[in-house]
C-alpha cells in the first residue's frame, strides 16, 4: 500500500509522485492530482508554476491567492499585475521569467463570502517543497528571486530577514545567483498612496539588480 503523506493529506507524499527524469509538463500533470497535504481539500485546484522551460529568472512566491486559485495560474491577480508592472519598469522581459510558489494550493480562512489568505505552516511547506525543487532542477534558472518572507525563509533559512537582506545576493546551491525581495502583495497593503509609491520604487530597484545580472 502507498505511504500516506504526513501533512494531513490522503495521498502519497510528493517524492513518490514525481516520475524519474520527468519533463516539466509531466510534473505539472502529476501535481494537478496531488493530495499530499490537506490544502488540496478546500482549494479549487493545484496552481503550478508557469513560464518558459529555459527561463533565466525564477520568481518564487508563497502560495496562490484567491484569483490564482480560481484561474489555475500563478500571479494573475492584483499582486501579479503589480509584479508585471515592476518587471517592465526594471527592464526584465516577462518572457524570460518563470513564476511559481513554495506551496501550490491556496490556503485560506472563510470570512463570510470572502476567502482570506492564511499563511502556510512548516509542515505544509515541507510537504509541497519537492514540487519546487523539481521545477528548479528542470529549469535551472540563472537568477532565483524569493518574493516575501515565506519563500525566503523556506529556501534561504529561517534566519533570513527580507527587511534587512532584500536585494542582496546570497550564496546558495539553488541557482548561480539567488536573492530575495518583498512579495508584491505587501506593496498593495501599504497604508497610503505615498508609501505604496515608495515601496514600489524599492521593489523595482531590487528587480533592477536582477536585471543587471542578466546582461
Ligand atoms: S499544497 Fe502542495 S503538497 Fe499540499 S496538496 Fe497541494 S500540491 Fe500537494
């Protein structure tokens, strides 16, 4: 009998789902049926990463949001639109960027008719991580960018502080150049227009450092 996953899922753990020497398309197909942790139960669908197979840049966020869960595509909601604007301002062609998340199902708390984002915990992140590791292994991005604290701490260690270390390149075996910045949703949550503009400028400045690595 197949081993059950430890994070409250009722399917096999992710490593048992990944075929030997898979293609990106195969991995995406298998991930669509993942039940390795309990998050699949309330979400609409798996939201796998998207972008070119030979993307030079991989952006890793936390998890799909409400709009992404419904659409089945990453970074298509308000934060994704802000990200697209920031990439364009930084001079990074969206066509060389692969976007994904450390967790592939939307975790939320229902509040009336709304679904409020809930932060994934360590067990959920650990259960889902092999999908991300497989994406990184297949795409081999030149630059990997963690968006926000959840992605940064999952990939760069729990001691990593985005507030202090954003924009800096850090040694990592994940990719030749690895850095972190804020998640674009944090810019949308800025309390007023002025701070939103300032945060956007800082975000674009971090992305310009990534653009400089590509030239
Ligand atoms: S969140 Fe990840 S590990 Fe959990 S069911 Fe979804 S794809 Fe599988």
